[in-house]
C-alpha cells in the first residue's frame, strides 16, 4: 500500500513538475538534473577530480559564499526587530541582545560571519593570486572578484553604523570625513569643485552631519542595494568559472 | 537613390534611427540625472547654525590665566553645539570642538588645561592650538558677535581657520 501511495505521489503532475528528473545514475540524467535546476545551473555539470584537492583551492570562495548566505539569512531575522531610527537603533540592538529569545546568538552570528567573510575573501584572493588563477582566460573573473571584495567591504562599512553606539558613530565620523577630503568630489579635498551641501560626504550621509538620514541611508544600502549588487556579481562570478574552463587546478 | 531628401544626406531610416536612439538616451539621461538629484534633499532637518551664549558679563575673567593666556574655557554648549567659549584677557572666541584631523570631538580636561581627541590622540592647548598627535592645525573657531539684545551670538556657519583668527568676527573684544 505504501508503494502504491509512493508511486501515485511521484507520478503526480505536481511532483513531476518540481522534481523533473529522477535518480537514474547515467551521465545524461545527471546533466539533465543540473540543467533543469535553477539553483544548480550555475554549477558545472561535472566536477573535475582536482576540484576536491582542498590544499589547492582552500575552498575559500565557497566558504565566503556560504558566509554570505549566513549573513542574508540572519540579517532578515535581525530586521524583524531593528528600527533604523536614532531613537530606537541602539535600544533595539540591546533588546536583541538581552531580551529577544536567541537574539544574542543571532546578532553575534551576523557579526562574526561578517568579520569572517572579510577574512575568507582575502584568503580566497590570496589563493587565486598565488596559484596564478587570475591569468587568461580568467582575467575578467578576477575583475569581477575585485568588485565583490569592494562590495563586501562596503557591506561591512554600512553595517558598522547600524548599532548606533559610540564606536559606530565615531568610526563613521572618521570615514565620512575622509570622504570629505577626497579630491574634486569632497568639499575639503584638493581641487574641490563642491561645497559641503553637495559633496560625496553629503550624498552618503543625506545630510551634513550623521543623523536620521545617514542611518536610514546606511540601512537601505546594507539591506538591499549592496546585497542585490553582490548577488548579481556573484552570479556572474560563478558562471564565469564554468565558462573559463572550470575551477582552476594544479597544472 | 529614390528616397526624398530635403537638402540633406540624412536618409529617412537614418533620421528615424537618430530620433529613436536620441529619445532613448535623452530619457536615460533624465532618469540618471533625476536619480542623482533625488539623493540631495531640498530641506534638511538640522539644528540652526546660530545660538545665543549669554551676555558678555557672564564671562568675566577669573583670577589668573594659564600659560596660553586663557582665563577660562566654557564647555556648557559643547554637547549641543560642539562649541566651547574661551575667555582671554581682552577677548572671547568660540572654539569649534571638532578635531582637525578627522572630525571627532576632543574632550576638555580642565585640570591639565588641554583638549584631547579620543580617536587618534591629538592634543590641543586651551586656546585650541595643536601640540601633539596627527591634527594638522589648531581647532577652528566660529563666527562670534553681539546681537541687538546685547547677547553673544555664535554663528556656526562662519568657520575661521587659524590663519583668519585675527580677522573681525572671529573674536569678540571685551
């Protein structure tokens, strides 16, 4: 009877629509499984044996991607309790730490994964450099990777202000004043062509001082603009690995 | 050539192409320009740039000056306006308490008679002149004047750097 039910379930149109190809272990079927799966289609159909040599790749790109997923996942949970408003932000952070069930572990996973992501992405870049994997035909993917490391730094930077404590406030004070000293586009920089109401610092802060607008802008950048950009560039990054002849390996 | 043209070598097809792509790029330009403009708000909800700091006689000098000729540093307005009023023998000026290195707020240590910045350790004398740390120049000063009602008005929109400290408006004679 169970077998009959199972056959009816797996034979239904709904099931066939979701799981389009069975478990038949043939080269053709494995290729079809990957080709028809939206999540796996960025992944190569077959993985070369050298890809599993952890001493060559360190798996640092994969770990960085995993940490990005951790950030996205825990970040959504943090958004349930965090208001990007100066009166609330610091207290929400404390509320999460001391009163929300599992809030402290959630916040700390988000925080440590962020630190770790910067660390692993740098190690990934170092590995790619040391193994010469940036060389043609992978030179474009190196550029995409540089964009991704910059996006990671910007995600860390925008996340830094959100707890709205003394450390974040003064760190962002220092960083945005450095922007104000940028050449041409900063109001205190060399060859400045702008004033303090239309320079790069003003765009980032939405104001001439760190306040309500600045917190909101950093929040919006942190939760949607930068992650969306990172997802697009990651998709290109992974796709390019396939197109450039698969993951690089020992010669 | 059978196409009609009015003293021009632009063909009908070419003309339509220019119109088509032209309107595309004009629209794109307006969209990008509008998005850029959107990021610059017209109205800012910031504190007013001037504040009144009491009557001059409230700053009567104390018994003795320190080695920089400063009698007293008043930090009553520091939290709200990031300004300290400084009394010298014959004048009062408003020091902008914002580190000239990267903009943190130095603390005033009344016992040591110095400002110290918590971020990177710059130090300033009681008159705002830097003597240690990475700060490149003395603390700036705000414009200061007497209002019609006789009170001292500090104008934070007028900022004087060290080369302009002796200009009119950077200090108040008392």
